[in-house]
C-alpha cells in the first residue's frame, strides 16, 4: 500500500480538479435521474423512462471510467462529486490526507475512522512521510 506525503498528494490536485470538473455534472445528472426513477411515485415504465435509465447507466459507466484510474493510483474516492482521501502516516499512525473539490492543495488530514467531519488542518507537512509497502 502506498502512503502519500503532503507534497505528493498536492501534486495530484491539478489532475483531480480536471477530472472532477468533468465528472461533477454527470454526478448531478445521475442524482436528478435517481430522484425521478427511484421515487415512490415513479412514472410508469415508458420509452422515456427506459431512456432515462439507460442514460443513468451510461453516465455511471463514464464516472467509473474517469475515477477508476485514480483508485488504481491508491486514492480513495469518498465522493464522486470530488472528495478524495490519500493513505498517509503521521508518525507511526495511519491516517488520511483529505482533499475536496475546489481546494488548491491538500491541506487537511483526519483519522481513519473520523471521516470528513474530523478534518484537521495540516500544521506541518513534514509530519506525513511517504512509505511504500508491498
């Protein structure tokens, strides 16, 4: 498993910004389609509704295609609208470096179980060293 330094994670921000800039409109459209298709008062199965389902599936496939390479790099996609965690070590403690769409750099971290609500600012990037384990 790869553990990122703050510098390594921040170097990926331009790629993340570009990728999520493409993906976010698709995510919004999928959410809108899901609201209609999955509602208790969903419309009857018509050609239009089947078209919406097909569109949703195509968009989900495009989203997976865009985000898959990021996951292969060792990033954890926590939200398809642009929330990413990077495995890191703070001393001997495994933690996540955290980035959200719109941020210019990776400037936060949190415990593995804390999640986004437990984000803390990175005071010293030197606390997070890269490590490579097989």
